C-alpha cells in the first residue's frame, strides 16, 4: 500500500494530475461562472457593432453600495442590462417571488430572484447616466443546460439572447451612445480590493438576512414571518402581505 502511494507521488505526471483535480474542485464554481459569462460575451459580439455597444463586468458604486453588472448593451432601442446565470437543471419561479428554485434530480436549491437583483443594477445605471428607468431593459440569461419554468419573456436561455435583444426595434433613446459608454467606463471600479470587498459584502448581507429569518422576522420590512402552504409546498410569508411580498421557501 505505502509502496504504491510512493510510486504515485513520485511520478510527476500523477502529481500534476492530482494538483489539477484539487484546483478544479476548489475553484469549480468560479470556473463555471466565468465560462457562463464568456459564452454570453461571445454571443453579444455577433450584434451589429454599428448599432450596439457592449460592456462587460462593470462595477458601479452608489450610496455606498457596489453593484456588479455582468453585461450592458447600449443601443438606440434601449439599454439592455444582462444578468448571467450559468445554472443547470430546472429553474422555477415568478417575477414577484423573493426566491426561485433550482431542481437537480431530487434536490431543491433556492436562490434570490435575479429580476430583483438586476433591478438594483438598473436603478444604479439610471442614476449614474441620469436617464429614466423606462430606457432600461432587464434580461436574465441562463445557460442552455437549464430548463426554464419562469413566466417572463426576458428570462431566457443563451440561444435566445440576441433574438430577445433584436425584438426591441423601436427607437426610444436619442442619446450619444459613445458618451454613455464613456460615462459608464469612467465610473467603473477596477480596484481589485474593492471588487473583493463587494463579494464579502454580499456574503455578509446574506448572513444577516438568514439570521432575521431564523428569528421569524421579515428581512424586507421587519414584519412577522408566518408558515403558509401552497400547491408548491410550505413557505414563510410576511404578515404584512400584500404590502410586503417577501417569501422564503422551506422544506
């Protein structure tokens, strides 16, 4: 046994293989996320460059909060704000739910409604560019490995990304696109420390939100959380419904 192990670890090819496996295991989520954004970039490159300007991986700051935006497409037909999700399995949810569900076999995983997340990005862009929110179009783009069960025309698989953008063909924005692009680039945060801090801030917010939920407090408005039941199973709903539509799915 020991002799066999020594043979394995003294062979440089075996050592290299083991190191690669370990690195892939540690950075799997980052690699998958990067590949998802890479394929979206490749798809957006196919748009007519005379009519569309694409910006990728933009981080903006407003009111002491940072917002990382995967992709922005500027055009006279509107400003498309694209949130990328490289998920597989079945994705279920609706535009008003606080959480959506990912189904992988018999397992269920819950995550924040990306439409809400992307709306925060739109509000920030609207403020920085001094443009009304009506000029912004939200798109949530999932990988082709996912099966979407979301009733929203702008929640799509990658194959339909450009088609969805091109469906908007009414001229609504009479602005110099190069000036808008330069404004975004000037406000883009490139400092690596700040970008790492953005990730830590998100994790901290999630932790604080989970603590409130565990104590039966709605993290959105401070109301009481009540256990309710629907055809999809049990969930926690806010006592201030319909003013507050926060829900948390539970097993």
